C-alpha cells in the first residue's frame, strides 16, 4: 500500500508545526506520551514540562504569537528537553547542559533530514501523512 502524502505548501503554519512534531515523534520516539499545545504564553516562547507528576508523559507548549520560523526553533529546543526528561538526564539546575545540547543536535539533525520545506526541490514538498 502506498503511503499517503500531503504537500506542506497547502498547510497553514500551525499545521506545519504539528506535522513537524509528528515527524519528531516518529523518528525520535519517547517511552512516554508527549503532547504539543500551541497557545498564547505570557512570558515564554515555549516550555516543556511533565504532565501531572510525570507518569503521564510530557507537554510541550509553543507561543502561538511567534513567527513561523521561531516556532520551528522553539519546537526543536523543547523537544530536546522532552528527550532529556524521558531519558532522565534532565538537570533542572542547568537545563541547557551538555545532555540537552546533544539532544538538541539530534533533534535538529532529524529536522534537517525529514523536513522538506527548506531543500532545493522546486516541486511539491511532500511529507508522509502521519
């Protein structure tokens, strides 16, 4: 059966962010659920935290008022936090430490490999419908 695809040029910016999030979940899976919320945040561009006491997984929030490219950067940043939390390497005293930096690089490489929007392809920019 052929995979169903969608042209990302037909998606609005928040749909694109959700599609990128699904790519991260597929290629960088966590052992607990992770949820994405795009909403207005008073003080932050984004945040990642435990759902409830942590047994339910993680929640990533992204400020809906950010520009599209800033939302991408924030999602990469916050997904790296989710990975460190899931791996139990998160240090709340130094949350941008070496472990986080390594996971940020992993997440960014996943973005470069699987997100077709910034490549030189002049045709439709297709992603797998997840």
